[in-house]
């Protein structure tokens, strides 16, 4: 029996990836479900040839999908991994040079959001015989430096395979990180273009089916006891549910814990959907983009139980959300780094396992009927506010909140809303009525403009039985709409709602709060008299652009036409876009919260000086949790 098989490095990589699986709770998942790729001289003869050969000889082993933008395909892979609760992902390959560095932003997004994505950029010649090759960065510091070194700080794992013998350790090292819930993020294996095409005799064991067991670490007894003791001492506790609740599939355990103890639940952007919006202990979003219900409970909470959250500045309202003078934290997290934040009692363990243990060990503890009723009443008041925002009836152009309301009304309980940047994520966090743990998909770790459409493609690939609604502003659409072509090519039905407000209107609103008067945020001609960008609006037609890419397009004038158009869009079989103009000057309901964005300390503009005064007042409430 042969003990080796002769393959190129590219072929060996593809064959290895096709045999990787994860297992959790006794259920196995194919880990690398396919490979996005854009080919150039740096990867065509290696990984490109290997993917072609796999498609011909072993269809479905590692399905190749064509992309239009390297950053976009990484976003799609991140969205895919998020929808699969990090138990499956997609690989991405690009050529050396701009193809590779186009993936850097996607790598940063994946790592910041703790999402497993495998990147396989081409690289320079290992032999150096033809140096400098096309697109090579020549560094006088050393010949082993290439543009791919930019991946190092934004990847959780990085390796460069200078010789075929190094490939097995690189692949296994990447898989170790990708399948570790505490360490996961982007994993980058740079593959020199000559090495990719080089043949080697590989041990057959490298290509055997390999199952990576994803653990559920149980809480250490002493740490659990400390957490229980602190929670039992609380008079006004609250839970902050983060993305770890969703990834751990701990929503049911969270519901049981909240109901048993009477502790209400606020949600981060990544944790939204941890409880259904209408649960009596669901306070909704917490922090700078939160609800008044969650933020009023947060203000007076004496113990905050963070579950799977990294406590971003939006979640803590830049450390102004929790104002109890003696507030303390219990932090349940799979990573020790996050569990130690805010000098909290750390419980480094799986969210679901810890919630089950806390429910058991806190038997008999209850916040009381009055506290439960306070949480319910605050949430009910906020829901009334949401309903008003949904039915605002603003003329002549609708408010963004009305658009959100129509999408929420017409979407199914298991459908997915996707967004990433602009004012829409904040409005969605406050206003979206989430009914399913996977129904809310807003990328707010990196808040990357351009994620939305590519993310919609990845989410639909991961969950084809759900409708995916992509809410995107014109500014973000212009950043990256190319993956609409991928959706057309693959027959991927995503429903894109394009909100046209003629500029970067989220930053426009923010700029007013910092005294910059919407400078540089409107899409306008340059005025020949003043020399400023304050002339007439640009005649940009993004609906026509989408139609030119092969997308079914509906134009809506007003909220009634939008509702009718969205109903039509739901019946589409491929990608469809609904275009609507909105009034950017109508804000969503206030969250009674603050976000730290520094204001110029010295200025001649009255608006800036007034903004500085308001900033210093907000800054006064900021505190360290020590």
C-alpha cells in the first residue's frame, strides 16, 4: 500500500481542506465548505489548477465560487462563518500584490469579530530567481518581506510556506486556530507562487478525514462559586448578552436563567436576538445605540453579568452606561482576555455550560416581582416608541425608521437582516424586533462599509432556507456592490434595500454633534462661486447601476410604494434590489446615552465651541471600572 501521494502544494492544500470537519455536541460539520477565488499570476497555476482538478475529479469536495472583489469574498466568508456559529467557513484565495492586500480589510473584520476565515494569498518566488517579480515589494530590510506581511497584525495565525515540507504544519496550525472558539479569527497562509506549483511526496495520512472537536469548557468550580456569591448579593442585577451567547447556541439556557432569577437582559450588537424581543425580561439593545429600557436598568445596576461580550465602547456607552457607585461585574467568556475586563469576576468557560451551572447554583435567588415588573414596563414603553417610529408618516420622504418598520413587518420570524455601517446599524440595534437568534446580523465590530452585500451573499449561502434582507445606504453601496454579480451568477436570492440619502449621512449627523456642520458628507457638485462641495446634488442613479449588473430592481416613491415593492421582491428567485429615498434629517428615537467622539478643544466656529462644552459634560460621567 502506498504511503505517499505525489501532488503539488496547491493540490495538497485543496485535498487537505476538503477533509476537515468540526464536531460539537455530537454533530459533525464540514468545516471548509468551499473556496472563493480571484486568480492572477500569483495563484492561478497553483491553487487555481488544484481547484479545477478537484472540480473535475471530485465534484463538491471543495466547491469553487467566483468573486468580484477580494475584500468582498472575505466578507462573504465571514458572514458564512457567523451564520454557521463558527463551525464552518469558506477559504479565500487571491494573487500576490493588490489581490492579496485587498483581503487585509476582510482579515481585520474577521479577527475583530472573532470569526474563522482562511486566507490563501499568493506570494513572491521562494527561489528568488526572477526577483523582483511583478507586484513584488522590494524591501531593503530583507528579501523575505512581502506585502503579505501586512496580514500579520490582523490575523490570529500567519505562516508563509517557503518549502513544500512546511505545508502540513502550516495547515494544521491554521486549523487549530480556526476551530478554537477562544482563539479564532483570520488565519493566513501565504503561498509563494513557485512553491504552489511544486510537487512533493506527501504522507497519505495528511489527507485522511480529520475531525476537530470544538470544546465546551465548563466553569472552574471556584470561579463559579465566586460568581454565584456576587450575583446573590445583587439587588439590581442585569445581564449583557454578547455574541458568545449566539455562537454557543445558549439562547435557551439564557432564557431559563433569566426566568429563574428575574434578571433582565440587555443585548450588544452581536448578541441581539439572544432573547426574542417580546420576552418580558428582554430590555433590547444596551449602550450608545441602546433602548431607554436597557440603559435605565444599566444606569442603576449593581451587578452586571456579561455573557460572551467584549464590552466595546458602544456597549458601555464609552464607560458611562453603568453609573451605580459600587457596580461590579461577572464576566462569562470563552477567552480570559475578555473575562478579565472591568476588574470583573472572570468565569472562563462556555456560555451555555455556565448558564446551566448558574441556574442550578442560584436556585432560590430571585430579584423579586417589582424588579421584574419594572423591566417589563420599561420594555413595553420602548416598544411603544418603536411602533411610533415605524408608523411615523413623515412627508414628503419617509424616515429611515419607517423603512426598517416595513422590512420588519414583512420579513419572516427566521429571516435575516444584514447591515454594517452608517446610521442604519444604530437604528436597527434600537428598533429591530428580533425573533430568532440568527435573525439579526449587523457587523459592528469593525463597522466596515461595503460588508453588507457581500455579507448577504455569505449569509444566504450558509442558510439558504432563510430570506436575507440587506439594508445598505448609498455611501456603503458605492464602497462595494460588486458581489451582486456573484449573486446573479450563482442565483443567490438576497433582498437588498438601498436607502438613498445622497451622502455619508450617518457621519453628517455625527459631525453636527462635534461641531463640524456636516462637512464633507453630502454628495454635491463643487460650487464654482465658493469653491466648496455645496452645489446641486449629484445625478447618481444606483438603481440603474444595480440593474446593469443583472439584478431585478424596484423603485419606490414613499413608504406605501416601498411596502408594495418589498412584497414583490419577496417573490423573486434571484437577487433583487428595492431603491427608496429617505430624509436623512429625521433621527431615530433617542437612546438616552453617549458616545465618546473627541471635539476640537480650540476652534473659531461657534458650533464647535458649543459642541466642546457638551462633550465635556458627557465626559464627566465617564469612569473606570476598577
